[in-house]
């Protein structure tokens, strides 16, 4: 039986890129997990108490757009999600692309075999933003999630920071995610494990 877990993402975070690079590579190689991808806004935790949510004023937070694109592809074109997910992370962190702009996102979608106009029509319909709101607030309310990438296994939520990507290929990616999941499921008592300095 496969292990089920959820994992948060925001395309702006380089550490989310690292973990999701391993995860996408591992899943494409047949990694044995049932994964739920959850959108999380890195803007919302910085909203002052009493101020309107980012989800109530999306025009002020154009960084929401890329995650909405991810939500549409995940929920409407699931077979293209992993390709689009990786492409958006790579575009932001490898190429320095501005994912707040539809004219930047459109060719990335088309290159992954996804009709950009259809995705933007879904976003304009409004439901992806509401889905985004529910996922973000649900993760915060149920699990005290504060950032990305956070793994959620059952009732346990754990922020995980990796320092590398899946450059070693599928075997390394599968081993990396397996190690993380085994730690989370086999030793939930471990609360924090952090090196004092970045290894050379």
C-alpha cells in the first residue's frame, strides 16, 4: 500500500523548488506515493492582523497568479500537472521569469501541451482563487502550516528544507523523498534537525 501525504508549494520559494524537483522526478519514475499538492501563499502570512486577506484583494498580489495556474492544471488537466509544475519552478528559479504575468506564463503552458487561453478562462471564472484560499487557510487552521515546502502526513505537518535538486536523477530523487517520508512516518517525535551552517 502506498504512503499518502500532502505537500505545500509556492513557486517563488527556492527551497520549495528543490523539494518539488525531487518529488516530481521521483513520481515520474514511479515513486510509490499518493501525493496531494496544496497551494500556499507566501504573501498571506505577512498580512497584518485585521487587514484584508490576499485572497480578498488579488490585484494587489500578482504573485497569486502562478499558483492559480498550477491549481487549474492540477484539477482540470491532471496528466499535465507534473510537467507544468516543474516548468513553472524552473522558469522562476533557473530563468528568472516573472510568473506574475500572463504573457510569461502562456508560452510555458503551451510548451507543456496545455492551452493557455483555457487556463486563464478558468482563472477568470474565479474558482481557482477560492480553491487556493481554502487550501491555504485549511493548512494553517488544521496543521499550523507557516511556509513551503511542508509535508503533511496524517495529523503531522513538517517543514522540510533541502539544499539540492534532483540533479542525480531518478534514483537519487526516489531515495531522497523515501528518506523524508520514512522519517516523518517512522519518527514523528523528531521535532527539529537543522545544521548550524550550510555544508560546502
